[in-house]
C-alpha cells in the first residue's frame, strides 16, 4: 500500500489555493493552515490594519507533523514551511490577482502588498532562502482552467512528482517582470 502524501498548496493570496483544494477534496484530505494554527495555538491577534491574524509558522512547524491515513493537501500561503512531501506553488498574473482580491473586499494596501509579492515571486524567494529541497510543481492559474490545473497535479503525483533542483527550478519560474 502506498504511503499517504502531504502536499503543500501555496502561493499568494488569491492565486486559487482554496478553490483547488476544495475541488480535490474527494481524493485528498484538505487541511487549512489557519485551522492547524488555531488547533495548535499558533494564531496571533487579528491585526486592525489588514484584518488578518498572523500565524506563528515556526512554532506550528515544530508542533505539527502529518500522520494521516489519507493523502492530504495543506491549504495556505505558508504551507511550504511545514514538513511536506511536495509543494504545489500556484501563481497568478498580477492584474488578474488584483481583480480577485478586489472581489474579496481587501483594502487597497493589502491588495498592493499581495500583488507586489506575486510580481516579485515572493514564495520562490522563501523557498530559496530556507533551502526547501522538496519536489515543486509551479502552475500559472491565470491561464488554466480548474480542470486543467487538477489534471496537471494528478499527473505530476502519478509520475512520482518529478522536480528540478531548487536553484534550477527557480530560474525557470514564472516571471511577471
């Protein structure tokens, strides 16, 4: 019997993480980083400016370990910091991302911060800084349908999650600049 996998689904807020995870919830257990942080007392006070509660991801990484009987998707923009078997990094064209965040009712400053993060490939910067050598699949969600994205992920997993070394993969990453 195959051992269950734990796959981080990460990317800038608005890139499609939760939508993707929900669409794959029949095949995978879906675990929200927010819910894990609450469960492990790793969630800070809600920030009055951006209305979000910071996750102490370092504390959560020390306290949580995947032990599920079913493969799971970790849903959250910090999911790549936890002990996972692979990472799916979702990207979105900045102007499309801006529109998605406007529809969520985010403040202009929060929208700008997230669009800038995406433009600068912020998640790739974190992967490089922390030398996270886990198989990575990067997908541009602005140019693909939900079905195409799901099919890419399932095929990648079935193929054994092939991935380039971190430095090489990051040099081939989507660039909006």
